C-alpha cells in the first residue's frame, strides 16, 4: 500500500489555491489497485523466471560496439547499462536507451545472444523519441492520479509528446488545471520511478486492462502474437512496445504546453478525448534554452504574422479552411507561379480534375480501405431513387456515394487511361493544383500547417521501368533547385515497406532498390525509415529546415507499382506489345498553404522581394508631391510590382518612414520637390540602408530584374 501514499497525500493546499477541489481524485480507483496488484504478481514471476534462465545458461556472448570493439557479456544477465558503465560514466549517465541488432532496447533489459550494440542519447532523433515517450508515461500517471483519467494513447512526436485520455462524456480538462498536472509530473520525475518491462500473454493483457475499453480495443487490433509488452512505472501500468528510460529521474525538466480535444475512432461512434501536450529535457538548463527559443518562435508564429500583415484569417463557419486576403493571395500566387515556371522547363503538363468522385474510384485505388476515415463523403440528393435506364454516362452514377478527393493520383490514372497510350508519350508528367480535402480532427487543426482544405503542387509521372531512375534523379534535382531559392536546407529519408502494404514483395524490393540507388547518386545525406512507406509503395520524404532549425515534412517522392495494376494502365511498347507503366507521385512544396506558413515563420514576416506583399511604398515629403508619388506608384504597378502609397499628412516624414520599416516594406521610394522636378526617387530599404537617388524608370527596371531572378537579398544587392 506504500505506493498509494503518494496518491492520498496530494498537495491539497496547492490544489485549494488553484480552486480545483472537484478535479481531485482523493482515493485511487478500484481498477487501479487491481491492475497494479496483478502487475506486481506477474512482475515477480518474470523476475524469478529470468533469474532461473540466467542460472541455467551462464554462457558468454560477444557484444560488438561501434568502431569495431568487442567485449564479453553473460547471456540473460548483462544489461546494456552495465556495459555503458564499463565504457564511461558519462555514457552511462547520458544514454537513454540502446539499439541491439538494430532494434530498440531497454538499458536494463538483459542481453540474450551475440549482438551489435549501440547506445542512444537525447542528441539523436531516436533518443529523443524514447525520452519523450517515457515522458508521456509520466503524464499518463499524473492524469490517472489527479483526474482519474482512463488512458488511451500517448506517443512521442517530432516536437515533444502528448497523451490522450478519457474523463467522461461531459468532463474536459481546463487550462487552469495544467499547472497542477505539471507539478505532479515533476514530483514523479523527482521520485526516480523505474520503468519495468513485462511480457504478458493476451489473456493477462485482457485482465490487466479489463476496465479500459481503449486498451482492450488496441489489444484485439494490434496484438497479433502470443505475448506483448507492458511497462510499469510507479502506479502506472500501460500497454507499450517501449523501450523507455531506466527511471523517471532522467527527466530533468518537463513542461506541459497545451490542452485540446481529440477523437477516438473505432468501429463504434467516435469518442471525444482530452489531449495534453508537453515537452521535456534531460536538464533544466536545456528546458530554459528551449523556452527562450520558443519565445522567438512565438514571435514568428505564422498565425500572428498573418493577422498583423493582413495575409489570411480563419472563421468558425469554415473550420479547417483558410481565407486568403489580397496580400496573402499575392504570396500564394507567387509560390504557385514559381512552380509553374519550373514545370514549363521540366516538361510537366498542368491539368485540372474534378473534386467530387464516386467512392467506387477510391475502392478501386485502395484508398477507401486505408484512408476512408480521413475523407469527406456525401450522399447526393435523390440517392434513394433508382437510376433511370436512359441516363447518360455523366449522370449514370448520380446515386453513388461521393467523396471529396484527398489526393489527385486516382484522377490522374483515369486521365492516363482515357485513351490508348504509346511509349512515345512517356514519360508523361501531369501536374495538378486542385483543391484537396481531408477530414482532420478538430483538435489537430493548426493554422496553415494542418488544414482540411488545401492545395498541393501535386504531380504524377507515368514512365517506363528504364526511365525510372532518371525520373527520380530529376525529381530530386527539382527539390534541390526549389529549396535553394526558398533558402531551406533539407534532409532526405527513405521510407520502406510497411506492415499493411499492398502488392508483391518482389516489386517492393525492386522499387526500394531503385530509390536507394537514386539517393546514392544524388549525393546528399539520407536516413532509412524502415516500415514507414505508404501502403502502395516506398517513398523519399523530404524534411526541410527553417531559420530556427525546425524540421518540416513538405516534399515527397513516392514510387507506385500498385495503382497502374489497379487501374490496368497500359501503353503500347516499342515492340508493339502492351506494357505496364510505373507511377511516381511527387510534390516539392507539398501543401502550398503549409509551405507559406513555414516561409512566414522562417523569414519572420520579412519576405524576400519576389514573394513580398510589401515590395515598395511610395512616400511623398509634402502634399505637393502626392500626384508625382501616385505616378511613381502607377509605374511600379504597371511593371507588375506591389506598391502602396503613404501620403498621410498627419504624420511627419520620419514617422512614415519608420512605419514602412516596421511593416517590412522591402523598399521605400521617398519623393520630395527635388525628386519631382528631376523625375527621380530616393530609395531606402527596410533595414534603413540609404541607396540614394535613382531615375524612376531605372529603379523600376532594377526591381523587376531582382523579382524575376528570385534573389533572397534584393535589399543588399540593389
């Protein structure tokens, strides 16, 4: 019962100060006591069993370390943590988990056979994933203790972690409760509770989680073998693959960030869950540094910039969709025009396809099976009436259930198949900026980065097998060229066959080898994400990095042998026989809306000239120069440049110049009596560099040149 003293002795004074009496669970629920008792019983049996195995098989095994070093260990006895301590105390202190023969592994789990051993620290992406996954278990334990929550899921993310849990039909978590929940998390980390890994049978799992319908559903859906793992940590017991930290004391700093709602979707009706997100680090110093970085990121938040610069807004009457104002549309169109210019000299043909399709199309493509929950389906009027025998092709399927397209690939397959094709037409590169719709949960919507309606620079390449590698190389070159102009560095990742893949494993192996070879020849570093491919083919994901060093997954190149089979796509080959094309899905910007948001945050609202909605403001010194200022503005607009006029006589010239700089106008054209008489302009930049007096036509022409060449630093090289 000692484990319950923590529960019963919650800091009631702190809770009373927060006026949260009704939120406190004063005694542990019955199911928690039963669950913990069963876990302890199973844990004792496992400890005894492993000790017996270690005693019966005291054999020496060989452990290979990075760099080629080999050391001896004892099977079922030696742990990775013990080996880390032999190597160095610093490694033992900083390691968060291990990789054994390429598989994630707990530091305190005994090694079983000869192994290649690698240690993971917080500095690596894999180490961060383990660290934040362990942190979400701490959050889950706090939610059970403080709120009596029924836990659902708690993954790590690219930027931290979150936990979804159920509080009842009416109960939600309030923002004012986060500080108390955070304090409990911090007390749990200070207590240095060990993470204990237990292997349990399916029957034992059902007993452990018999009071948690979410876990029972996951057991039936995800546990396919005779056993699965659960982890105990203090009073918490949770279904989890692991690995985890050795103990909660390795979490030096933890902060809860936000709360929202999310949905649990299963065979029944969707259930509303509460989501709490957080971040954690090995030391408080790292947490403070992150908080300083976050303050800078908040200043650059694209939603804030969009509001201040009047680029776009959102409205509750169209949740998950963006309203682009004239200035925002200017940036949006400039991005699209950039890609269209690249299409023109890279041999892409732009097409337009419908937005609504019969669900029969998505069944044929396989998306209905794998993607149905993320699609908007509609039942057209009159769907309960039988179709007329005289209806033509355009209305014959009017009674079908329709769905808004979440991607363009099936429509492009129909376009390829609508007439006979010849090898002379290949590669056929079709590009589409059509609107896409995806049924994102309301809790997952976030400004421009996660929308329900968006456009992509989506394209599909139909080619022969012999053309495949050259086309992949061309797609990679496309990515590099565009990101260089946008000022982004990037990292590539090859994602291979997932568990629920479609098609022949041999075709998958062939596709993965083609992508690996293309990546090697491309010459940029790349990572391997095993099992993370799309269900229809392997892919190359592109993670770009913005000015704050944050990664964003935008572009992608995906190889697809499945859709050509599903749509029976064929072309007449050189020998006259019908052959099957290969399909490449590719996007460079990805979602145009998301990329615009990333750009806004990366440049902090100081747009490069070619994208800027604030290219030039013309400022007359006195009201007598206002007519000439309007002429200058008209000259700029006639040349295709964005220009505004600030003739506010209520402000001094210096105040208007300062206002232009704060608004991030790339250039200010100041015109006084002298400039009016000489037909010139006096030019300043947003950083208050004085470029002097220029003839108006020459200044306009120079800006046009800088805009057309899409330079990132027009103000410096003007």
